[in-house]
C-alpha cells in the first residue's frame, strides 16, 4: 500500500495557483460527487413500467439528441444532463410514444438553461422537431418535468467524473476524444444504466487507453482517483468494446458520425480493444 501511495502522481500541483481549479477543495468536491451520484441514477428496469415506449425508442431519441446537441454546438455537460433528465423523468412518469421526442427536446432545453451561457430559444426546438410540437407543448412539458423532478437539476453525471479521471490519466486530446466517443455510445444503450456515472467514466478511459496503447493500462494514479480497480472496470469495459465494434454498422450512427469528424480527432476510426473480450 505504501509503494502504491509513493507511485501516485500529484495531478493538481501544476494548478495550485489557478483559483478556478479550486485545488484546496477539489478532493472534497469529488468525494461529495461520489457520495451523491446514486441520486442521479435510475432503476435499470424502469422501462418495464412504460406501456407505450421501449428501450429501442429511447435509443433512437438519444441518438437524435446527440446530433441536435452537435448541431447547436452546445457544451458537453449539457448533453449528459439532458440524458439524465430524460431517464429520471421517464422513471417517474409514463409517456406515450408521440410525446417522447417532446420529452427529449424539453430535457435539452432545461439542460441548456442550467449549463449554457447562450441558450437556444423554444422556437429553435420547435423547428428541429419539424414543428411536430408547438411552443405551448414545450412549455407545458417543461412545467411537468421540473415539477416531477422537484427542480432537482444538480446531479453528478458521467461528465464531471470524466474531467477528473482524464486528468488523473494525464490524457492528451486523442485519449480524451476516444473516451468521450465510448461514453456517448453508452448513453444510447439502455443496459448501461446499471452502472454508476463514476464507473462509466472510469471504464471509458480505461477502454480508450487499451484501444490506443493495445495493452491493458490502469495506473496507480488512476486507481487512486477513480477508486476502481482494473477488475472492477472489466464488465463495463467489455460492453464498451462491443459497442465500439458495431458503432459504424448499426442503424443508429449519430455518435459514430460525430466522432468520425476532424473536430473530434476521427476518434471513431480507432480500432476497438478486442483483446479485452478474450476469456
């Protein structure tokens, strides 16, 4: 244990004079995120209580929203909060299929109001729905959603953990893009709701490292900051490899298209870490 502690890199020393890095509080902040992340989680079986929608429809909605998010050039945290709001709302409220897109649009509007400096207006969302809904529909759904969620908007999503864990991995842009590609593939997949946000973030970075370096790579520093061992990540990581493997060939290609662009370093073109699937 002492040897492990000696090999852990101080990832905050270079930021000690940056007030925005809040180095003196950062460990407390992430301890709080870890303690409260369960409040952002939903039951991995919540779709069983929906009578008119299913996990396939959820996947289509989120794949579309990822493209909308890209088109509007919104911040990454907005996307993660959007998806979290959708799942927490659908866990508490049954929705008919013709209103599902409205739920998604409204969740993104709410997330924009919470995260963005410049927020798209309601009419922008009406237009991207091809006028399937009116301004009143969006505002009525907004009221229903915030009341159903009791205005509980501040939850730790995978994004906050990604930022810290990428710093622990001493990542460069290539690793960052690939890690976000993998975790966004997971956002589309209903079965990934069984994993907590911090585990998803750690597994995405671990899987991305394996893809880039072609061998298993999980440092003592990463283990220390994520609180996950390599063995604890493997179940989630193997699923990520299978999603990566089929990303360009399935019907839902929003994430693959986004990360096949120059802006995101052509991350989708990286070879998946298939060796992780070996027994």
